[in-house]
C-alpha cells in the first residue's frame, strides 16, 4: 500500500511539472478564492466580520468563486477532500447520514453534528443538510476548532460558512452541464435578476442522477448506490429604505436512491481453519451485493428563511428566522439471518413465525449453492452451520433469502430557529457583538424490523400480525428540543501589532422524549415488541443540558506580512436520548448472554471539549508564497460515539459516551505562485489521539479516537495559460492521501461475540473462546485519490474533461464494527469515473 502511495505521489508531482494539475485549495491564501480587493487580499468572515484571511487568529480554509469553478466542487464532500485535517463519511447508510471529522472530533451518527453549517449568515439545524447542495456557491470557509462562541450550536469541531450568489444591479446567470460514466449526469443553473432599483431575485436549480458503481448480483439491477436529486433555490433581496435590507430565501430538494450499501467482513480467527474468509482484513474484501429486498432511500427537504439587517450608523442590527423540514425514510434487507430470528427449531410454530419459517426454508432451498461472499454460503437449509454442520448455512446480513427479514426506518425533523444580533460596524479599534438565539425541534425516529414473507416491505412502522410484512421489533420515539442561548464577543486592537478577541456563549437545551411504540407483543418471540417494555410502558423522559462556551483569540503581527496567533475555546454538544429500550436490549442480548460488560444507556451525556491552537501565518515574496503552520491540543470529555449492535433481536443503533479523549497534532499549508498562471500547493496534517477513559468499554483505554485519520496530505497544482487573447488553457490536479483510520473504539482488542455464547450449546460443542473476535484487521488502510481536470475557457464559457479517482484506487468509505456480531459492516469508496463538463455564464 505504501508503494502505491509513493507511486501515486510521484505521478501527481509529475503531472504538476508537466503542467497539467491543479490543486484543491486550502487555507492561507489561494488565488482567486474569495472576494478580493485591489491588493489581492482574501476577505473572509471567520469571526462574523469581514477581514483579511491573514488577520484571522485561526486556521481557515477558503474557497472563493474561482477555486470553486476550477475544482468543480458542489457539496461538502467535494471541498472537504481538499482540506487538511478534515475527513467525511456520507451516504453510506442513507443520504442524510453524514459524519465530518475535524482534527479528531467526529460527529456521531444519530447524535448532533460537531460541525456548524452557516449559509448566508443563517445557521442550519439538521445534520441531514450537511452534504446537500446549498445553491450556487460563491465562497466556502472551513473553520477548525470550537466555533460555538461565534457561530452557535453544534460547532465543537468547527464550522462550514457558505456564501451563495446574491443579486446585483445587472442581469447575470450561468449553467453547468456534466456527463460521465455510469449514466451520471448533472445540470446546475442560476439566474440573478434586478427587480427595480432596490431589489433583486436569484433562482437556482440543480439536477443530478447516477446509476452508481455497484450492482445487485441477485436482483440483477442498479440498486446499490444509484441516486437521483433535484433542488430549487430562490433568494429575494430588497432594500426597504436607505439603511435596511431584507433577504428572503426558500429551498426545496428531493432525493431518491438506494441505501445501506454495506458488505460484512468477519473477524473470527478461530473460524479461519474452516474458511480463511472468517478472519478477513477489511481492506482486502471483494465487494458483491446480494439482497433480495431492493434498498430505497427517500429524502424531501424544505426550508425558508428571512433575514433583516438595519444599519444604525456605527451599529448594525441583524435578525433572522428559519423554518426547516426534512423527511427521510429507507427500506432495506435485514441483518439477522444467521442468528435464526425467523427460524423455528421445535417445529411447533404457528402464526407469523410459522409463515416466516416456511418462507425462509423455501427461499433457502431455492437458492442452495447460490454464490455469496465467502465465508457465507447457502446450504440445503437455513439452520446455522454451527447447529447443522452437514447441511446448514452461513448467512451474513443482506442475503438473497428471506431469512434476514426486512427493515424500514424514518427520520423526520421540523424545526424553527431565530437569532437577533447587534454588532459594531468594524471601523474602530474595538469591535463587538451581542445577541440571542432560539431553536425548537420536533423529531420522530423509527426503526421497524419485519418478517420477510416474500411480499417486500410495507412502508409503515407498525404492521399487525397476519399482515404481508408483520412487524417483529419496533423503536419509535418523538423527541422535542428547545434551545436558548445568549452570546457576545469583543475584538480589540491593543497596539499597532497586538490584538485580542474574547467571546462567549451560554446554551440551555431542554430535551424530552416519548415512546410511540404500541403496547403489543412481538409475533415471533411472544415478548414485547420493544424490549424496553418488559416492565411496562416506557415512561417519558426529559433532561436539560447547559454549557458556557468561552473563546479567547490572540494575534501578534511580527511584520506587515507575518502573524503569530493563538486561541483557546470550549466546545459543546448536547446530550440526548437513544431509542427507548436500547439499554434493555444490550443488557439482555450481550451482558447477560455472553458476559460482556458493555455500558449503554437510554440517555447519553453532553460532550465538552477544550481546544488550544497556536500558529504562524503570512506571505513572502510579495504574496507569491503563503503559509500557515499550526499546532493544536484538544481534551474531550464524554465524546459521543455511535455503536451498532446486531443479533437475534435484529439491529440497534445507539450513541454512547467515551469518558475522556486527548488529541494533539500539527498542520502546515503552503501555496506558491511559481510563474504567472502556475500555482502549486501542498498541505499536511498529523493527528495523534488517545482514549484516556471509557466506562462503556474499559478495554479500549489507550486506543485512538474513532473516525480520525492518522494524517492527511494534499498536493496539487493549477495551470492557467493564455492560448489566445480570448482563450485560456486550464488544468488542475488534486491528490489527497488519507492516513490509516480506526472507526471504532475497539481496535487491537479481542472481544467475545454471540458465537461465543452459541458455540458451547451447538452441534460443534466448542468452548466459548472459539467464538471470540480479533478486531486488529478492522482498520482502514491509507489511500490516495487523484482528481484531474483539463480544459479551455473563454470569458464566458468553458469546456473541461475530468477524471475522478484517476488511478482507480480501491478504498473503504466506512467501517462500522458490530463488536458482538463478530465483524464489521464495510462500505466501498468511489471508483474511477471520466466525464466532460460544459459551462456558460452571462
């Protein structure tokens, strides 16, 4: 793997020298990245005020209009790949499922994000919006470190600040068209129209579709990673007088596609004598997909906002309100075939169990010998092979039989938020702001597991016994959240060279949850349909989480072109509630059955981090070379972490807490304009982390922070040469290396599994330790991806050929380790794709 990376790096550098490449822009000073003044200064809003990037006392990556156009970025996963120290996992389970990791702090799936998303000055509130198209981009800023004091809720790891097209005094517009392999097409367009002398309107539209890279080998269809998305954005800006501006926006987006694009890899070393694939390195897995249920994913998003700014002459009042509604659902095959949830070993079953048992046996008999990913296989019957070694089967999740059942999930959230802020206009040595924020969220989450009787999935959470797809387990909860916050900041220039910034925010989050699960029994087991009901109805719960988030920033100007900086801040992410009944399931299925000591609660704690950063940034040789070197240290208490459990009960998604994690690292960014029109770029980030305490899984102390790459390296170059007086030749290459990554707290650690509990009583009658798992092979290896764009452009048009993942690097997008299952759910990364892009502006 290291040799491949060295060769790829050499190829990337060679491409730069040959004059093709481009770079993916990074922080300090990237040509044409932001709104620029006559001095070629990059202007950002990293502290909620317009200022030079060099003056910001923090690491900031900026993409301006030119960089956005020349890299072809559209969404967060595009520009994050060009940013050191930041990684993203998105769309592996469903479209709205996005985890962004900045310098070792990750957004846990099913919890709140750790990265704030601010678009045109308004804070978005739903994690499902992190990787959505946000309209026609004009500038993107990625801020690292806690930003809650300045940008608000869920900014413990950082913030993504986006500016979109704003109408001006003249008519303008543009369109981008792409066509690529795998029936992949994209069309984006916008038009900005002045309305009278004091108003303007922007309309943006986007459409994209793809068949994806992978196919369902059983259904012989494109149902693994296909997707179709369209969206419409509108923005109306009007001056309501000489000092007041009203900015109204609305957006609708619709997505349809596939979900759950995972395979399973087993980590059972003592089973390897039967088949080496029982102990499989996740990086060596050959991906094939066989579910008998066509996975689907639907997401509809609507939001509207209004923002008013009034200049009192030295002080500006800004007030905004946002309403957002995002509805998501998915259907997919189930996970529990090999744990015999839908099998009757006594032969006396009646009702739904008898129907599910008959369907399971019939589908297995019809598919005996059908080729699956080793070590899974379909024998003469669906009995797990440890109970019937001669004729039984071994199923992983998502098999072509009906034996693994079905799943239907919903995540529906509507919210209303508002903020009012009073700020100085930034003309003096002391600038300040103060304000208040309110948010109300209504969220419903449901996970329904059903028996697969060969009738597909009924798209509702509860289906009664005797129906076509009877529900056998159900989590369904209604969550309510009210957030109240006050914030203030002041920035003071104390001398000609030294400035200080102080900021603070106090948050109160009132949270409550109510179970919506009916008080009925599981038709398969006869017990409650939610194990949390074993002792009666699940009571409502409520909790209030409070936190003060201070931030201190220092800047010292060594010279006109070089600044020293430092900052410290507290990050905060509210605690919350898992689906009610989660703790009961984990305790019954694992702690009591196989003797584990996994601590999962129906309520998880708030996450609080303390982060330091110090660095130096500036430019040399009349701004031809820019640089930013930083070091950082972060201590996180009660880091929120996603756990996935699979067993005879079906599946369970929960959030746990890691008591303490320490993170430290360093980052460097360099940009050099070698010749007029030729720029090269490089950046690197190294992050070290250690779990200091973890009551949820004590054996993991000393391991690394999950979802955190050991390092990232970005190399690139951009060449923009005139061919004639009206045509330029443009080429850009971006090469990103992502270092080794653990995705779970359990790393070089053995652990008992459900097989440890089943083996002693099975036909094999083996001791329990034979079923223990070894997770040392669940780490994602380092990998490198090269993107290349070559084209010509005029004043208003462009034609570009592009390659994504030029070397067709095979890598993993995500590894979700299901510890007690004995393996990991792994999702593949994007493969190579060639395409062409046409652009026109007027």
